[in-house]
């Protein structure tokens, strides 16, 4: 009996109730992601990073052959020429190309609104203060390519970088057994990726961070990956910038009980099918509705090609939670700080002021989270594992850096110098004080 059919027979998804005595402890257990930092994974990733740092392309080839079942003999074999990107674009069907181009157009239109401009102002004494905002020179985008391929991730990372004005976008994507998804490569062509290397895992992250004879080092690495990719990003942070340490995909749905239960069930399944550690949670004050959604899950799950993955995700980390009302559901949502939040209720916009922590917010009964994954516009690279409390979706701003501008007039230097000298001596830094004073003492 498959895992999916076992789920349908035994109803193993958790049912929680905020009124129960031990609800808080049960919720904490549900939210705990025990694989967040695995010492064995961290050690293995660190060893790979060190080897690539020391041996460059040779180590990249060695690990790629080992983990991706490749037979590379030279670094040139893992770089795709620009013509290969264009050929992939020509090989896909007309409808596939149209879908990619339409999605790219929407992603571009949305992120155009995120462009930040340099600014300055002049004080009364003629001093100028401001901020110069410039794009990063070179970024690396990591695109998963193992059990599933994600052309959408190419668009969601490369297009904001291109809009920001990044000089060079380098993409890495694993090609297990030498196989590449044409949609992924075609998306790279549409997003105008500059270079594409068919490598993945910790070795790809290390190559982007430290550079090799073939791959030039980048300033920032973005994009989701498996636990080894996450560990490698953690290891190279500081040498380069990273977007975030991404955990398994998450969806939290708040529903008043008046949306079609099959819609909600499929929304839960849409995230559960990502990964065995993905998390799908439904909050509702309507117990009968929770029953209906559970029944819909039982019926729909066996129809999915990735049913076993979705079933394990639901049984291990999924839950249907009965709350007292929508207000309590919103408070729980803020505590959980989900990657994706669906607010499937009447007049959802009125609740926006109460939503403090969420990566992406999907309002109304017709806004399926899957639309955000592919073509709504915002990047689907989002904070997970509660990090939406302090992190934001990937955007144009992630590919820009800011420099402060200070241009003192003579009068401004005199005034600021006296303040700075006083504070510097208070900190015991005499050279600082004198440096500030020299600008007005010698006049």
C-alpha cells in the first residue's frame, strides 16, 4: 500500500484545537524543523567548500561526477554556450514559450516598482549628505535541478537582478546524469542570464563564492536549494552575500469556512508536493469545514503524481487547526510567520493591517498560492521557517548596494568638527579628535 493510500485510509493529518490544554506545546512541536541544521550535512558541505576553495575546477568536477553521475573531464564541459540557451528556447513548444514569456513580463512589471534611486540633500551651510545606490557587479543564482526542475526560479531571481542593473548574472543548475530541463535553460535565455554552468550542490556555491579558473567569483548568491546548498551558503557568507537560508516550503491558510473545501485542500497539497518536509497548515473557526477539507485531501491526494511526497509532508508536518475566530487565526499566523499566507475570507483587505509577519500574502478566495509561484509578479523566493519576522521576499533591492555620501562645506566642517572632537575624546580616541579639529583650527 502506498503512503498516499495509507494516508487516505488512516487519516493521519493532525487535528489541533486552540481550546485544548496542550495546544501551545503541540504547535511548537509542529513548527519545529529538526533538520534545520544537521551537523553531518554542515561538516560535509564545509569539506566540499574547502576543497573547491583549494583545488578549484578539479574539485568541482570531482564532486559533480560523484553526486550528479556525470563523466566530466574538463571544466569546459559544464559551461553552456549562449547558443545552447537559444536552442532550448526554440525546442520548447509554442505554448510553453508563451507561458514563460508572459510570466517574465509580469515579473518584470512588478519589480520595476522596486527600483531605488540615489538621493541627496543640501544643508543651509552648503554641506551635502545623501546616499548613492548602485547595482552589484556580479551575482550568482542557484536553480534546483534534482528531483524537480524550476524554470520559474530562473525568472524570479534573474529578472530582479537584471532590473537592478547587475553587470553579470551567472546561473548554476545541476544536471543529474547530464540531463537538463529545456524549460529551465529556455527561461535562462528569456531572463538574459549571462553565463550558465551545469553544476549544483555545495560545490557550485563554493565555486561562485571563491571563483575557479573557469567561474569568476560573485558578490552575492541567491536562490533556493537542498540542505547541502543551504549549509554551503551559510559557510561562505561573509566572503559573499547571500539572500537567505531557505528551509522547506510552507503554506498557512486562514479560511472562514465558506470557500470550496476542494480548493483549499488542493492549495495545501500544492505545497505538500514540493518536499517531504514541506509544511501545510489550515486555520479555521469552522469545525465542519475542517472535516470537509480533510475528506477532500483523502480524495484528491491519490490522484497526484507526487502523492507519496505530499502524503508524508501532510502526516509529518501538516495540520488542520480549529481556532475561535479569524482574529485568533491572524494572531497565530503572526506567531508562525509563514512563507505563504492565504487569507480566504470575505473582504480580506480589511485584515491586512493585522498581518505583521508573512513572506507573501494571498488575498481572497480566488488567489491560489500557486499563482504567486509562477506568474503573478512578485518573486517566489521568500523567507521560511519563521524568518518572515525579519526578512523580506527577494527583490530588486537585494541586488543593489548603498553608499553614504558626505560632502562638508568649510562652515559645516567647523561645526561638525567641534562635535566630533568632543565625542572622540569621550571615547578616548585622540587621533579622531585631532583629525576633526585640523579642519577648523588652522583657519
